[in-house]
C-alpha cells in the first residue's frame, strides 16, 4: 500500500474520530448515531392502533419501533452539535442499510464550488438513483434497485466534501449489501454521499465523497515571518516612545503622559501576543493557551483604542480649563479598563456559529467568518467614533474662543499635544482600516491575498507613526531631548583639551 493511500485512510479515521468526539456523545442517551437517523416529525404514529404496533411510527413505508425513535434538541452540522428545535428522529439505518447521494437525480456535486450543478456539455446524462451495482453477501455483484433494499437519502452531510484519490486517480469503491463501502478492505466513513463522475466521454462512475474537516492549514512562510518582523518593529518603536515618556519629567507627571505610557504598554503586550500566535502552530498549543492568549491580545488591543478615546476626552476638557485630579482620572480610566477586561472575558467564552470564538484551529479569530468584525473591529470602531466626536467638539471650542489664538509666536502646550496626538490617531486609524480591507478581500476571495503584506507594512508604519507624532511632533518632548543634547555638549566641552597643546 502506497504512502498516499495510507495517508488518505489515516485522514478518514481521524475525521471519524473528530466527529465521534464532537457529535456522538448523544449515543449515551439515544439509540443510535445522529448520522443513522432521519427526521420523522409529522410521520404517522400508530400509538392509537394497539397491538404489537403500539407506539411505532411509519416513515417512508417502513414501520419503526418506538425504541428506535427519540426526541432530539440538536442537529449535527459539520461534526459540531448545534442546538435545534425539539423534533423526532428515528434510527432508520438500523432497520435498512442507508445509501446517501449528494445531489438530486440528474445533478452532480462540484467540488470547487461545493454545490450541486447540472452537467454541462454533450453526452449521456448522469445516472439516476434507482439502480446501482451492489456486492452481495455471497460475493456476487448485481445491479439492483436501491429502494427495494436500502433507505435512500439525498443530502450532503457536511459543507465541505472531498474525493479520495491515489496518484491523482479516483479509487474504485464497492457498495455492499449491508450499506458499507470498501476499497481493498479499507472501510469508508459513514459521513459520505455519492456523486456521479464522468469517466471518459461516454460513461459515469459513482464516487463517494467524504466530509473534509474545515481546518486551516498552518503555514510558517514568508507572509508569517514578514508579519512577525513588522510586529517586532512596532514593538520596538512603542518601547522607545515609552522610555522617552518615562524619562521626560514633564510628561511623566502629567495625565496625558500617563495615558500615553498606558497606551504604548498595551500595544507592546498586544502585538507581542499576536507575534507569538503567528509563529506557533495552534496544534502545539494547549486548549487553555489557545483561549487565554488571544483573549489577552484582544484585551490589550481594544483597551489601547479606548485609552486613545480617553486622551481625546482629556484634551477636550483641557480647552475648557478643567484640570483633572488623580481621583477624577481613575474614576474615568478605571471603568474603561474594567469594560475592556469584561469584553475580552465575554469573547473568550462566546460561540460564533456553534464554535468557540477562540480555541479553534487558528487560536485567533477565524478568517472564514465575520467574528473578527463583531468582536474586534466593532469595538475599535466605537472607540474611534468617540475619539472623533471629542475632536470635533475641541475644534469647535477652539474656533469659538479667539483668546486661544492670542499667542502667535508659539503654540500652546495643549494645542501642540492636540496636533501631535491627532496626527498619530489618524495614522493608527489608517493602519486598522487597511486591516479591515484585507480581511474583507480575503473573506470574499476565500483565500489569502497579497494585501496581507499591506497589513504587515501597515503594522510597522504604526510604530514609525508613534515615533514621528508622539516624539517628533511633541514640543515638550523635543525641548527635553534638546536639553539632554545640550548637557552632553557641555560635558564634552568641560572634558576637552585645547588643540594648541598638541
């Protein structure tokens, strides 16, 4: 047996075990597996007839004993248990072997578009569901009428189906009288459906398709390393901003400086956790780490934006002559932190489409759904809207008060802080706007695009923007750096010796 064939069988066994772990615990209190049941709600109940048929149901001209009928309050979709309205299901596949077709008669399942389509081109039409070649218990193979011996179902058990091949050639699977499907003593999974495939130009062949797990393949390639390096560049830049604000006594003792230091700290920790998730395979992380690490990253990044909203509010009240006390500062800043913590905990225990938001095969938001827009970009958008609202109020205040423009020789301290802060805020909002566009393009194309590199470079640009706006355009920081430079020059002159003695 070749390696390709062994890998295919291993994949099938692994997918079956996944389905058992995710969706089969109901067998402890239900008479059979969900895949072997059919919804018989509305079926004829023979409970009023009495006799040996009391409590039985009739479904598709088959009498189903009451012990094989039970109420379900869930369904299994793609191997995941999903809550559903309470309904009756019967173990029809225990009474008669089941045969499953992907599409109605006359159609075939297209693997690329994952849907049933009508065949194109000239030639014979695909076969119907009435007859199929079946291997009997005595080893003979006959083309028999399916509905005479089997329970026929037309549905795809999963959203993503795939065909098993060996050396790019479809395998020849055999349908047995008991409903099992084999190839050289290898048993096919129950989570399958048949679809006709064209053989040459004149005939069709039935091929079973298996459920393909919706698992993103982890790749540590150029994109991932580029993103991690850009995150590191931003972390270093934010660390420089933090150190400068710690060294500058005027900024260190001001509420504006404290908020900037809190912001840079949040970005440093948030981006460091994102870099860790980018460079590590989720399969190598424990289930707890796969929920705690992204929850902490979400906490720091969302909190950073609400710190920016707080700074915008602080700048607004400064132009009204309001001076914050320490008590006022913490009465406002404390609830912001608590809200961010509560949001990250809520997301860490939330489900999106019957799956945990964190703890899946990505250890971050799943790019195949809109969870990142709801739980990450939406609160960031709210924070940006709050910041923009206070910025507009500040501009109105400046325009309405001519005394603020009395000094033409130099800008006031608060006015300079306002300009440098909003330069940085604009660059930050632009960076995250690129992230949103990248997600939207990848989502609709259902694959990663080269726009991911724009996200990488935008992240590095975020760090450079902090250096430019929060240090380069902040006059208080610049005066502090000039004083350091002048002191260094004075020390050099005191320790120097005139050139003439040489």
